[in-house]
């Protein structure tokens, strides 16, 4: 459906006063009827003939005779008793209400509960989703939230979910007002999961109620029902998000993981030598017969670790290629690698542009300690190029830190996406649907 049915709570009720239980016979069919709501009950729907009886006077006048062709069997039978929020309530009334959205009718169930000291409460059910509802004691305060109607109540902000016109379609049992099939009112729901704030507007009054989402299994245990309740379908307006409930734990775990990665990286920085072991300046002449050169021998000490060879060449709209090898002076083991340095710039119709760089860096990941030298074979179309070589030992790497950071943040991003998908499908049923993360292509494209 396009909107979750609205929770409709009848007009405010007077304070409960314990009095005796009343029994009488239905004036329509003669079936025995029992009034459990005591002096506060004004109407009662006979379960045998469907007559709605006015019991506020001694004549027991029939308000309406209604025989539904389709009978609705309450999931919680009338007379059943169960504890909710620590108080014992009895089911004394049942009704079906409905709305029509874009020509499609939708119905839900409402159960009237009674406790002689607590008064009346409601249980509402739609598509297996249940709410425990009572009339509010104060009028919520209207606020504007991002161009969406909202109300503040009980220290929380309730956002508008849906407004519709609800109609009574079927009644059974007793009620504290003169209920009739066909009664209609406008209802608006405002949500702050797991709570839902409902406003009912009729011709002569406005009534507010507050509801809280209930787990169906706990409700079944409370009323000691032998059969299971219908499984939940879809997402209710105030159904708690399973992802939101896990958010605090995920934030704590994420904090610990980030702290561990930062501490490891700090330890790596402290233990790394990051030492310059060789540097020199060279010049390349295209006319020279010298095709290669070797550097002086330098020492690489400590545990096997990386070697960084940083190069710089003064190429201008040109390039230079350096074929190099790091060679162990003691056993001849060589690490061959080559680097190209190119730098171009200019101006065109779009303005100035630049490409490449006059610096470069090569990383040899794990080189044992020992005495080494570099063999360098330069090449360039330029007639003359000056270039420099610097060799560093055991340079701290940020690759592990960045990779670990990306891996850690991957799960929160995925979790956020799941959470937003849940909220997207929740608000898809409202008057304020969320925009999808990936816009759908229009038929005109």
C-alpha cells in the first residue's frame, strides 16, 4: 500500500471508576451480553447479530443493525486478559477500520483494552505489526522540520508520515462512545520510532494518541495465545530499525579498530630509520660516450626493509629515462628497475596546462642489509639534462595505514547503506517518500 494505516484513537475518556459488571440480553436477537467497561461504556456491538446497542440508557436502544457478510475473527478474542507494561488489561472491544489510497482499500484491526484502575488502552494491528496506544495527556507542540510538518512531544520530534480519512467498517464488543459503522475522521500520523503520534480530527473535536511498537511474540505470550500471530509484512511507520539498534555498538567497535590502526602506524613511524644513505648530482650529455655510470658504495644497515630511490631531473617539455640497478657489492645480487621522468606544459584555448613532474620515486620493498651501489643508464632526447639521485633506507610506509583505514571504513559505509535502504522502504509508504540513492532512468531517456 502507499501508506501504513493510521492509528485512530476515539475521543478522550474519563477517569476509570471501578463498578460492577453488567449483563443483559441483546434487544435484536436475545443473546446474553456482558458489559465489562462498567459505567464508562456507551455502546456495545452484539457478536451474534451485529446490532450496535446504546447502553447509556436503560432502554438499550439499537443504534444500528449491521450484519456483515464477511465476519472478522479477532486474533485476540474478547475477554482475553494480558499484561502490558506491568498492568493487566482485558480485551472488551474490536473494530476494523480502513482507508482508501488511490482507489485501493486497506484495513487494519483495533482492540479496545480495559483496566478498572488504568482505564482504556488500544492495540492496533496491520500486516502483523502491533502498537500499544493510549490517549495523550498533553497537546504536542507543532514545529517545522525541513519543510515537513512535525510535532515535539515527550522530548522527541515526530515527523509527519501520512494523512488519510479512516472509516469504521466493523465493530464487535463494547466501546466508550456511540460507535457506528461508517463513522469517519481524518487521521495524521507522526513517527519517531518506536513511537507513533496520531491526531484524529472529527467534526467536533481533535484527539491525540501516542503509540509504541510491540514485538508480536511478546504480545502472544502476554495474552497466552495458543496460536501464533500473523508474520510481519513490510515495514511499519514506527518499526524500530534493526540497524539503528546496532549503531552504538558499531561506533564503539569502529573507534577501537581506528585506535589500533593509528597506534600501529605510530609504532611503525617510531621504529623506522628513514635514513638518507646516499645522494649525488649528475649531468647527462647526449654527445658523451659514457652510456652508464656507477655510484659510490653505501651501507644499508638493520633488518630487511625498503629502499627508496628518489630522482629529480630538470627536463622542460621533455623526458628522461633512467635504467637502474641496486647491486650488492658483496654477492652481486641486483635489483633492476627503471623510471621515467617527464614534464610538459603549455597553453591552448582552454588556458594553461601542465603534465608530468620533474621528480620521481621508486620503492624496493624488502632489501637485506649490506654494502650496495647503483648502476645508472640515462637516456633522453635532450642534449643536456642535470639530474640527482637520493637513496633512503627503511622509509615508513603509509600504505598499510591507508589500506587498513579503507577496510575499516568499508563496513560502516555498507552498514549506512543498509540502514538508509531500510528507511527508504519505510518512507516509501508515506506522504514524504525518500529519494533513491541511485535515481531511476526515466522512460524518456
